[in-house]
C-alpha cells in the first residue's frame, strides 16, 4: 500500500496547480509544494509526448540536492490538436478561437510525470483522446464569460461547465485531462518505492 511505503518519505509536488494539489490530497497523501520555476522552452525538433517528457524532466532537474528520503513529482500537460499545441490563451478572442477549433473534433491531452529521488529518476506519460460535440458560438461565449479559462491549456477545464455539456467521449484517463494521470501515478509511485 502506497501510504505505508511513503511513511518514511517526504513527498514534494513541484506544482502550484490547485487541481494537482487537490488530486494528491484526495489520494490521502501528505506532501509539500515547491514549484520549480524553470524555463519551459524545448528543442524545436520535439513532438507530442516528447515535449511533455522533456519539460517534466527539466522541472525535476531543478531539484539538485535531494535528501535520501525525498521524492519529487513534476508534471507537464499539453493539448495536441492536429499537430498543433494549444497552450493557455492570452485573451477572450484567442480563447474563443481555440475552443471553436476543438468543436466537433477529437484532440489529445498529453501529460508527462517525472518522479525523482536522490538515486533514481522515472518519466512516464499518459495520452487521453477527448471528443467535443458541436458547440454553438453562444455556448462558447457563455463558458468564457462565466468560467474565464485563461489559465488552462487548450482553453478549457473538463471539470467545468463546458465538460458537462460539450464532451461527447473520452478515451483514456479523465484525471489526465484535469492535469495529472492519477491511476498511472499511483502505480508508478508504488513501483518507484520498491
């Protein structure tokens, strides 16, 4: 059981994301938040999950002096739509355009997680396919006005109103779309601690 294996360990979440913190809390884990403020640019030749793998590793590399009992969790998530990364929107117009581009289509949400201790490092990722129904302009504008999803990759939060009325199908991990593939993280942590 994970809690027993973590009794002697200090878990560090290198993220300020309220959703990631919420998931670890819901799992019943005790952890400390220490964001790794690093440059998240990446080599241009990287694609798809290579990008999130790379950034999760860069975030973990920030922690250079871990104690024997410390384990760091870093993560990076992106929305991949027809070979294009949909980042966080800069304004309402961009938010509208991004959500409109997802309407009636399937896109991928990719998260990579890096586990790092003093002696080990492990990177893994999860990919979820998300299909939106056809959204009207009025629905998109209502969502933007009422939920202001400007801090979210892909300009939406699946756990919000738009997810309730607009997601037709999900293939893969739901928690991955929110920001952290919890089922995979749980089992990878168990394996990491053995």
